[in-house]
C-alpha cells in the first residue's frame, strides 16, 4: 500500500461538516495529483485557501539553452557554482528536457521572506551540504547531509537552513516520483528484497497552524514563469489532514546495496522512478566476489537514455580526477565505461566507499548556458589512452 499519514484534527467522515470550536466551519481541500486518479490527501484550513488579493509581477525563469542537441560527454564542476543569498536565485538549471530539469543550488540564507510553490513539477532535492528544516503547509521535516527531499507539486513551502554553506542537487519532474514497482507487491508494500522499506522514510511532523490575515507573498512557478501572488491569509493554516500525498525525506545512507558474484547493472541501485526517468543511489558496498570478478563497470552503450552522475563523496572507482560536486553527462548515442586504467585498478579490491546520485533520462537532455560555465571542456576526451 502507499504510505498513509495523518496530522492534526479532521472529521471522521470526509466531505462533511467540520466545525470550529468557536463556531463556523473549517475549509476542506483535496490535494491530489494526476487529476482525481493519483495519490491525494484531504486538508482542513482555518481560512479559505483560495483568497488571492493581488498578482504583483510575473517573469520568465526558463533556462537558456546552449546546446539543444548534444552528443558530447561533459564534466561540470558543481562546487564552482557561486552561492547566492536567495533560495530561488541560487537554483541554476544545468540539464533539461521536456520531462525534467536537473540543477544545482548553493543558497546561503533561509527562505523565510516569502513562500514557494512549484505548480508544474514534483521536486527532489538532494542535500549534499547543510542541515535545516523543510517547512510546509502539511508539517515540517528536518533534513541533513544525504537526504532526498521529495516535495510533490503544489506543496507550499519554506526552507530553513541551520548553515550558510549549503549545496543542493535537485531534479524537477513533470511526472510524480515513486519508489520502484519491482520492489513492491501488488498493493504497494515494499517487499523483503527491497533495498529500503517504509520505516526508512521521514514523514512530516510538527504541523504549524497559523490563524493570520494580511499580505502573504507566494512565488508560484508555472509554465516557466515565476508569478508573485499575494494571499489574504497565512498559507500554513491547516489544522489537520490525512492521506497519501505529502512531502517526505529518505536518506541515501539508508539505501542497502545489492551485491553479487559478478558485476551487476545500474538498476540494482534504483531508488526512485517516474514515467520518464529513474534515480539511482550509489553507496558504500562490497565489491563482486567471484574469483575472476572485475569490480569496475563494463562498457555499455547509451542508446536509450542520457546518464547523469552527481558525485557526492568517497573514491569514485570507475573515473579519474573526479571530485565532490562534479556532474558527468554521458549522452545517448555513444558507449561509455570506466576511464583508462580504472578496470585494471579495480581488480582485487573488495569494497568501495563511493557515494553518488544518478539520473537516467529516457529523452535526451539539453545543456544550459549555466552548465557551460562550469564545464571543464575536455572530459569527452578522457577515454583516450
């Protein structure tokens, strides 16, 4: 089954009167995805959640494309991205297609002056550096190094950082994030051979309920535009909710690796899936234990997907000269594999301490101008002996 969660107070029967203690009714809101078919929750607000007072401004935030049709392998030096104070200003798209946006962010300050809603895309934010709290209309979730924050589209949120040095890797998806189907039974419960289970997820707690009227700025991203909308009441006015659609976090450190006698393909690392791409977690693990095994991955053809790897920590066995925060892009159309010498180096080793996030997209990715500013310019030649 999908995970059911609840916070606060709500009526025993849905779509019925829910009376306030001092008179009047709370306002019910269905918060769902994929029309009325996907996961949903029912929220109960102190005030009507529909009260727009003003639309102040709208501006285009579509990334500028440098390479529309790419065949070149790239290495982006992610930690060279300059930090910015504002959370949204710090987010820079690196690679995009019509299904997703893959980017980096280095926000220095908490998002507290306004609220944010992505009306187009579910968001996955991987915390590389920094700690803090994701504050949402459905409750709060603390986060730390190694956490994946999964934020469904339409969630109104703020982010509070405990730190000034924060490094984030993010993916915006126009299809919902799910855990892999092959690790679940027909009712949706994770199976015994799954590399993680439901108890590994951190769910919202500490529901904030603000009964406030005034001018509350919400920045809403929709169709490549960022709209500044003023609401008449505080967006965190939910007194209770229940259902299956809500933000949560999962730590990459809770992913239990699958190993074998010979080298296994990347799907064993899969953590999330959408209808248009997958996300994998490479974590510390024992190497293959056949007496003639080669721990380094075999060469493979990228015919069906573009492969993006975000390097987090440890010794990246299959590559040379890779550092924290680097992103590599291996586009469909040309084979790729371990760097020269990596295959031979790996023989005899028994374990790896690498930590990385991989995104494999089923459609080609375009490269943004922001990405070209971080490109090392020579990675595509790194397989030459």
